[in-house]
């Protein structure tokens, strides 16, 4: 749940998502679910020349499994908190495995 | 039995041979009666004997006796047979509407429906009981249940309606003498009277054939159910007067002309019969009547028992029952208008029902229940085990989001939304909805119970975190993996070691082997963090301060403090501050090693919040003692060839200044003077002061100590003896540093940040004696002059900043840059 929890804090921030087919999309993250499916608004496709068919797309739903990277606004990430959250997650996982 | 369901047994045989129940065809109908009557008229007893019939009976057949065959069979050769017998088909056409009406009624009058006993009870008023045998209940298509979502046929009730009542058609003995009730003979006589009259009325046959009402419009009294209480005379009188429900009105002699066979009975309005192709032709017979009582649910005899008001059509709102067009003609204008409006309304509504009912019956109630169960299961699975969604579990699952939201005030999407409650609510709603109208129906209850049980099971299963994450249905090729929000489907199935015993010793050995390698440092650091986090959790769960006379709260508080203490010890141990200091060791002290990691530096402010003063001074002492080996000091030595240390080191220094120094400063600012003296002594004795002074961190710590001493002195808190001790140490420090004072500046003059140096010089200058101050000025004079000159080439704001830094020192020794100007 760590990533879900993390991405939830980034809603209404501008993120750039790179898909596994190399398309990069910048948009406002509207919502994310536990499968890390992503809803983007005010979409803008980078390298639009290569993907003209996307020129009229204004918002989209991206299946989580096709996402390669999500580029985040650094100022919106609390690294220390994220580290702690990661530790907790690891502890949870260890607890479950036992 | 004959094809059309006519009763072919002779009257004398009937009593002897009740025969099996014949369902729909059990009821006598006028056709049969008439056929019987004609047969009785001429053949009576002699038709049975074989010998008599054998000898040319066919030839002897009297052809003029065929005169009434047409009446009997509805028109003879020239006319199509018709579909009067097709009860099923007719009813099936309207079964949807019947079902709708049924549902509507039961929803509106749940108490009635609930109160309805499954079979007829002896106490029921006879009039209503006869309604049970009334036409609508006879017209079962067998498919009503599919249009009624909750209906499951009750076999027992059926047999009581059909079987027993018809098997013993004994005349009611007690009332037989009471001539107000027609006996069998009377009825037959009436039939005979009727038959000749029916003959010369062919015109009536051009009227549309009625549905199936006529056969049932005249229930002979002897067909009352078995064990039925004898009818009271006054009721019988009512029967005779025609106050009975119109659809079961016995034909009084006066009306018999109108309601011969094939003619609509008075109870059924003509306009409805004529529009038999409209979906709900046997909706309530007439507007006013329908208005007066609850809507009529045709096929359910049990329901009808409970509705005596409905059976008496006329009068409730002062409007007459319109049974045929002529009656409409006789009404006043107002009445007619009202009736027509009512009629139009009803037609509209019927049409609407018809439109809505197109999808009826596509799903059986079982289907619907099945879907509902699946949906509920999904709901519960999605909710997972949120039922125990206290703050703790939310924090465990959603730590980052929750804390981040608290810190940054982000809007929460679903603040602790209790999904489990949602499922509960949904379940209760459906329970109310289903149980409302149909509690009488056993299997509907069963469905609800099953659903409830299933949801309960699902909730419990979700709580118990199901061990097996896959389901393999026998005979299927695939597997079904369970997953929910909390436990997404596992892609990899890695077997973990059953116990951690196998892995642990190896790790321990490794950490014992080298305390200084990076991996073990990081492991130790994680231990620090985990202890830290549990301490922070403890802080969050701190019980409120106990009151004096609340032993339980005091006890709780004591336990909490005990736990905090334990965790504090754990943290302290994992910090490894108390590890013995090995002189001349090649590996740094474990605590210093921790500090060499960025996250070790970051941990210091958090650690300082959870430890006491003694532990803080210990840490400070450790740092001061190992100032030489601190990475930020060791690596920050500016080598002659390089202007400044590498980027990584600069970042580390920056981090140390931001994370560690404020904590240390916070402690030093409150530290007693003797500790300051002791620390300065340690710096002088244990470290290479000249090299330490060349680094930002080293100078920072020295500045910290010197300024604290000055503050103590200014406040007059320093004892004379302590002060002497301090001056001694200070002199040693000054003498040591004097030769290298010009080297403590970072790089060349234009490299920027040298403020910390001027701060240090200012701290030294304040504490120095006038003689020392002079030496200080001589040592750094060049740098001062250079900086002043350089700042003149800079933009105004940068210039003033640089001059301000210099002035910091100049003012400390009683001078000012302005004097140099």
C-alpha cells in the first residue's frame, strides 16, 4: 500500500508519466487506485509529433500495469517521511511473512 | 373426461366417483351443466346400459335434439372453435400485469400480506371465503411466480384451494332445507330453464367472447369447500340480492337473459372484455371499485380473503359500479366525466405498467438473489478488513498519506471511510426491503438468511485474512486468486523460510565480524530508526496525565512510562554511543560511523527529542572527542591543490550543519559552564585543533563553545575558579590556532561563504584579552583588507553582506569596517 499511499498525496499535482511504450504524458494527477491506475487531467503529450493521434486527448485513464515511470514534483515529496513509511512497510511485510 | 373438460360423468355417478383432482378443469362450467342438462332431459338413466345402446341406437338418435349443440359448443360447424378453454394463454398474456399489481399491493399493504394465513382458516367470514373460489383465483397460468420477484409457490395452499374443496361436492346439508340456498336440483333446473332461452339469442354471440369468466361466474353453492362453515341466512339473502362481488354474482332470474352462456357476467365491464388484448384486462373490474379498496391482486386467493371491502364494489365513494355501457349512459354527466377520467387514468397507468413490464420475467428471483449476493461479496471483499479501522491500522496501511496529510494539510479523499459500515447498511436495507412485503414467503426469507450468512462469512473471512489466496475449483483448468485492496494479487509466489532461525545466525556473524563495514553500519542505523519510530508511536499513544485518585489511569501511565524507558534503552543501545573507545583504531567508533551516513545525521534531531540531558551530553562528548574522525571534518580538509572539497562532502557538511549542529547548539546553550570547559579541554587534548579549525564543522563547534562561555560570563554565572580554568584552556587554544588563523578561511576570497569564519573570529575576539585581540587583528588584517576591497567590486547587496560578515568580527574587537573606509 506504500505506493498507493504515496501517490495519493500527489493528487492535483502535475506529473509526467512515461508508459512502457515510451509515450510520455504530462498532466494533473486526478486520482490513483490500489492498482496504481492513474487518472490524468489536462493532458499534454510530450513528443506530440510522434503521436499525433493523441493530440486531442484531454484526459485519460492509464492502467497501472503499463506505466514505466512517474516523474514527480520534488517539492511535493517528503523524503524523510517517505523513508519512515518505507521502514514501516518493510516491517509490516516482515510481520506478515512471519 | 372430455377434451374440453366437460364433466361427462352422469350425476348419479358423480358422488360415487370423485376422481382425481383435475386442476383448472375441476370447476364446473355452464357449458358442461347445459350439456348435462340436455343429456338428463332425454336420456337420463337408460343411456348407460350397453344392450340398450347397442341395438341401432345411432339410428335412433333424435336429430332434433341437436338443436342446442350450438349453444353447448359455441356455434357449431360454421364457427371457429375459439379459445375459451385456453385459460393458460389468456392468463399468460396478462400475467405480467398481474404480477405487477400483486407486488404493488403487497408493498402497499404489508401488514395485510403478512397477516394472511397460508390456508383458509375457519373463522374467516364466508363471503370472503367464497371469493377464494372466485374466477381470478382460478386463472392461474402457472407463471405468475416469475413476474413476482419474491414468490415461490406454496404447494399446500394450492391443494387446499383446488383439491379438497372439489373432491367432495356434497351439498351443504344444514342449509339444504333453507330454501334460500340453491340446491343442486335448483341449479340444474335453472340451467334447464336457461338452455331454451339461450337458443334464440344468436345475436349475443357476435359480442366478443369473454375471457374465461363466464364458466366461473356461477359457482354452484354445493361447490363450497369441504368443512366450510354453513352460510348464514342473511348472507345468503345478500347473495340472492346480488350484493356479492360482481364477478361471482349468481344469476338471478331477472338478469339471466343478459348473462347467458357466452355473455359477459355483470361483474366484468364490457369495455375491459372488448379490450382483452390490452395488457391488464383483468385489472380491477371498475374504477370506483378499485379506488375503494386496495388494488386487486388477482391470482392470490389468500390475499383476497383479507379484503372483504374490495369484494363489495359499489358505494364506497358513492359511485356506482359500471358494469356495462348502458349503465354508463344512465349516469349523470358529472359521474360519467369522473368515470371517464378515472378510466383514462387507469388506462394510462396500465399502459405504463405494460411498457415497464417488458423486461419482466427475464430474471427469476433466484437470478436476482444470486446477483445481489455476488455484489455483496464484492463489496465486502473490497472493504477488506476495514471493520477494525482504528487509527493504528490506518497508520500501518496508509502511513505516508495520513501523516503527509496531517503535515501539509492535504485534502483527505476518504477520511477513515468505514466501508464495513457501508456493507452493513446495505445489507440492512435489503433486509428491510425484502422482509417487508414478503415475510409470509418462506423461501424469500431463506434467501435473505443465506445472504446475511454469506456476508457474515465474508466479513469474517476478510477479517481472518484468508490463508489460501487461491481457489481451484474441482475440474476447472484455472485458478481464482483472491485479492483486495489490502492484499493485491501476488504475482510471484516466493517461499519464505518457515522460521527466521536459518537466516539470522549468518547475519549476526557478519555483523560481529566487522562493525565498520557499510552494510553493518546501515543495519545498525535501521535499528536506530526502528527504535526511534516505536518511540514516536509511544509518544502518540501517550495516555492523558493521570488524575490523583484514578489508580487505573496512574497504572496505565506507569506502564506507558515503563515502555518508553525500555524503548529509550533500546534506542541508546542501538546508537552504540557507549561502545568503548579504542585508541588508535583504524575503524571509526560505531557511533561516528553512524554519523557518517546522511540518514544518521538526519536521525540526530529526532534522537535528541527522545533522550535525556545526560544522553545528550554523552553524544556531544562523543562527537567532540572524535571531531577528527568525523567525515565532515576528515574529508573537509582543504588540500592545497583544491579550492574546496568535493560535492558529496560539501553536501554532507551542509547536512551536518542543518541537522546535527542545531541539536548540539540547542544542548550547549543550556549546558552548565563546567561542561563547556570540559569539552574545550577535550578538543584541545584529543584532536588536532589546527586541522579541525580548517573545517566548517570544526570551527562551528569551537564557535559554539566559545560563544556559550562568553554568554555565561556576561550573565555573571561563571564562578571565578571556573573562569580561570576556562581562560587557561582558551589561551592554549589561541596559541595553537594563531599560526594558522589565515588558513582557516576557505579558499580564495571570492569563493563566497566565509561567514562562519568571521563568526568564529568574532567569538574568539570577544573572549580574548586586549593583547590577544591585537595579535588576532594582525593575523587576519590582510584578509579583512582584501574582503573590504573585494566587496567594493560586488553589487550592492552582496557587498553589504560581505562587509557585514567582516564587521561581525570587527565589532567584536571594538572596531568597524567604516573606520577602514
